[in-house]
């Protein structure tokens, strides 16, 4: 049992801790209170946390609330809010569709900018303190490697590597990251119908602050599968965005996502239910695909902002795919850019960090049922099962 450590999880204790460690008290609007209360309740119940889980989830919540305080302070005391985010490039699609590789590949372009893992984890202060934040980020990656030694083969992390922008949404406490790391059922259900606008308000605030501290004028290239859950809000916040929508048969993706959840949860809980993970992952991504497809079908005026790319095309010739994307997004291409793209592919072969193994049966999934569940999506984009 957790014993006295459960008392860590009261709303006022964690809010007070964030205020104390930052010396700040402006959390902004109170739209984060409802998800915070749901998270705290689930951490006490369905998550079934062990002691590492209690401390790990406390640390993460404290960090996101501290980031919220610090970002609010920076934007209130500098002209950063006046920054304009122009034509950001978003990579969308199911997880395990080559999006991480593509994100890093595009970020090698000198005119494009991606948030690094440490920047997404800790709001930069543009001070000597950033060295410490980078060191802490590196230490956290080391801890993940120690507690979940197979995680690197599922998703490689690096302090200065491009990272998903979904972490920026966590300042609103609206992100699929929480459920990926812990079995938090009430929060997960709430996330399916919640108002995502606060998440994109903080997403944009975060980008403005990062852009304010960037000495070069570069466009953003961003990536997060979670944007499929809230495409309407993304397009409302960034009406001039360019969307790269990656597609792959979900039968190849869903068990891989289940494996990701398993690697994330196993070190921090007293119990992992593989069938529950399989059901959650299938339901979550079916809803994300269905909602995003429905939005696109009802907004044909935005078609010119979307580029659909099949996973098979991407992995067959990633450099040609990158050039296609750059042309679509009106980003310059020259011999230097082509060399950078080729260098990245040469230095990052598939399987560099190990082989990721998983199966449908492992998570209680039936291939025929999944094929039926995702039949509309597969038919719409002419997707087949490659067996990979």
C-alpha cells in the first residue's frame, strides 16, 4: 500500500508546492482545476500507483504547474505575447507512423525550428538556470532508461532532440500523456469530451515564448499524434497552419501503442492490465481518426492546407518525402538542404535503438474486429496491412 505518501495528493498541497518553488502565484484562469482534481482522484484509485508512481506523478504535475506559473510570469513581464506564429507546420497521424523520424528530418532544415525535449519539459528562462534544466532533463532520460530499459526502442528521447509539442498543452492539464503514463479512467473519459481550447491557448503562449528567445527567424515544425483528438481547436488557433497527415493501417499501430503504454506504466504501478490497455488504445485512436476525418470532410475549404502521406511512401524514400513536404509548405530546398536530409537518414537507420516487439494477442486484440472498427478510415485512405 501507499501509506502516508497518499497525502501528497491534495489539490492545495500541490498548488502550494508550485507557488513555493517558483515564488509565483498567478495560475491564470481556473480552467485547469477540473482536470487537476480528476487526475488527483485517479492517482488515488484506478492508477494503482506504487511508491515510484506516487513520486513520479507528483513530480510531473508539480513541473507542469510550475511551468504554467513561470510562463504566465514571463509573458506578463516581457513583450513576448506580441510574437506572431506564422504558418506553423504540424505533423499529425497515428503514433508509429514515422512521425518522429520525419519531425527530426524536417527540423534539420536551417529555416525550420522544432522544440527540443528540454524546452518542452521546462519553460526556458534564458538564463544560467537553463543549464540546470538541461542537466535535469538528461538525468530524467537516464532514469527512464533505467526503469524501462526497453523504452528506447519504442521512443528515443534526447535532451536536445526535437520533441512532441503535446507537452506544451500539459500546462492546461489537457493531454493524452497523463493516460499513457498511468491508468486514469475518469480523466481519460473526461478528455474525450472536454473543451480543448485552453490547451491550445497555452500551446501558443509556449511557442511565443520560445520564439521570443530564438535569435533566428525560423518557422515552427511541430509534431504530436494527440492533435488528432482536437483538430478543430488546432485549426481555430492556427488558421494558416500547414498539416502533414501521415497514414498507416491501424492494425500495425494499435499493438505498438499498447506496448508504449506498457513500458511507461509498468515501473510505476502495482498492476498492469494488458487487455484494458488494448481496449483503451483502440477506442482512443478510433475516436481521434473518426473525429479528424469528419472535421476534414465538413471543412473542404481547408483541403489546400493538408498533405496526406502514406507511411509506406515515407519509409521507402524519406528524403523524397521530405522534399515533397517542404515544397508543399513553401520552404526553400537547395543542395545544402538535400545534404542535411541525406546526412540525417544515414546517421539514423531504422532499428538504431533496438527492435520493438509486440503483438495483437498480447493486448487481447482481435485482428478482424480491429479491421472492422477502422474500415472506414482504411478505405478512405486506401490503407492495407503491410505486416510490419
